[in-house]
């Protein structure tokens, strides 16, 4: 019998491979960070000799969830300015707070908290847009998490750069520092059409092309944005970015709430992925993206939490459940975004949106072992008749029992392994007291 590092087993193994049914009483063998075998639990146990066995009866095994759009370090601004429209929220509260507090230390500490929150909620990969990228990358790497980290670009100064050229220069250095890392994928993130000119967008694109890295942007989040961009350039945001040649399959477009049919066709044709952030969009009264139309026209749509300053959490179980329900009501059709589709959007489609479908998003031999074990023995999950239904409509993030990324166990039966969880929490409260103290001066 060959040795392996782990056998991960459960009453259900959900591979999320197209057309594959749930595997009853299944198991996954993991060695050197990769999935080496999938099959019945007895067959896998007879074939492999594991160092450690995890999961078992009363569990379900599924791919790690993907958070396709967030600002991880903004967990330290959770609840700092609620119940406001996006423009006021950004200009009067978030940008001033970032101007005062952003630093390597702040971003590194905050990213650790965000990674802890996401991992304990079953998220193994996140797509970020922020500043002080090396600090984010070091923190995510310490936590063992897979991340696509977008170096933010603006046309105006903040704590990390003075102008667009300096943002892009720093982005290029960040890319050089992390290109080829097994967990961290560097990217460039021009913030939005209302904060970046077409020239800045294309500078960012050319830089991304030089290094073969992805792009990440906000797009058509509010009616105000669409109105202002249309007045300024004579066309709405998606059409503008199409005209200048920015859109393609390397781009992740967050939100896309106010897109018309023509723009949806453009996104589909360019194979641009969309991150749907329904809870943040609702909380900021931005609206509800036409996700059903996007899916019907072939757009890859994944779930994003947005930052915890606007959501106010990083929970993809919640995004998945809420989206599946809301779009049924919006469309008047209870069959749209069924449970299997919702879980696809959180796993395999999410990986495709991030350009990582060859690494993660499904449980397949040869892929990275990014695996979540959930506990089915809970009152709010009993009884159930369909495993996809119970995960999407009934499950909550605390039902996550164990989490593995790249073959390394990071959450073990609820215990966070990479770092003392209380130490991470204490640091968060230390920063909160510091921020509060400055308000009172």
C-alpha cells in the first residue's frame, strides 16, 4: 500500500466536476499537496496508508469555496460607517480612514484576521483588491491561504502612492516579488471607471500583459456611476472598457449591477468573469445584478463578499444562499440558480473566473487539495433529502469542521491551526482602540 498524507472521507463527496453525481461514502487521498485518488471510502482505505485520516461518518466533503471579490484588510473597518450610500460611504468615511491608517503593519494584521474568518467559513481562495500588497501576501502566506492579490490603482493619491504611474510601478514590483509562488497570484487592480481614466486602465492592462497576470476592477456598481461615466464618455462603463480594449478573460469585474443586454453580450463574448456581491450591493442600496441573464448568456459568475466594511462579513455560504433565493424572487422563477448551480458558482465557476480552474474549484486527481469538510449532524440540517439543497439553503459557516489548502490542514475540527486565534483577535481589538482613540482627540 502506498503511503499518503491524508485520507479525507465523508458520507458524501461532492467533486463538483461537470455531470458527476455526489459520491456516497467516499474518500479523497492526498499526498504532497495534491489529490491522488478519489473513490469509495473502503476502496481508498484498502489502497492507501494515510498518515492522518479526517472526516468520516456524518460529514460531507467538498471543494474549498472561492471568494471572488473582497478587500481583505478592510475587516478592521467592519461597521465603521454603516447605512450609507456608496458615494458618501467612500468619500466621507472609508477614503479618509484609509488615508489615516493604511500601512504595512495595518494591512498585514488585518489580512490575518480576514484569512482566519474566511478559512473557518470554508473559503480556501480569495481574490483581493487593496494596497500594501506585499504585507497582504505575507499574511495570506503565513495563514496558508490561496489568494489572488490585486495591487490597487487610482488616479489620485492615497497612503500607498501619489499617482497612477506610481501605483503601477509599485504593482510591477509587487508582481516581481510574488510571481510563481505556489499560493499567491499577484494581479493589478484599477479601482473603477470613476477613479481611473481610460489611459490608466490601459497602462494597468499593458503591465499585466507584460507579466501574464490577471486584472481586477469594480464595474457598473451603481446607477450614479453609470450615469456619470455615460455623461463623461458617451457610453456606459462596460462599453467604455470594451472600446478601449481592456476586457478579456483575464479580467474579473466586480458587481456589474447596472449592465444592459448589450453589455452582458460583451462580457460573455470577452469571457470576462463577474463577481456577484449581493449582500454588499443590497446593504449599500446599489441594486441587484442581472445574474440570471448573465448566466443564460454564458457569463461566468462567481460569488464575492466585498469587504467587511460594506458587507459586513466574508461568508460565501451566506452569499450563496441569499443569491439563490433573491434571484428566484426577482425573476419570478423558482427554478433559476438552483442549489447545484449556486454551489458551482461558489466552487468550480469561481475557480474559472479567477483563472484557476486547473488548480482548484473541483475535487479531481492531480488538482491541489483544497478541501472542506462540513458537519451534517446539526439540528438545522436534519433531515435532508438532497445534499446540494441542504448545503445551499440550510448550512451556515459554523458547520465547517475542517479545511485544507494545498494539502495542509488549516482548520482541524474547528481549531484554527496557522496561528493562535485569540492573538489575531486581540490585535484586531488593539487596532480598534487605536482608531477610536484617534477619533476622540
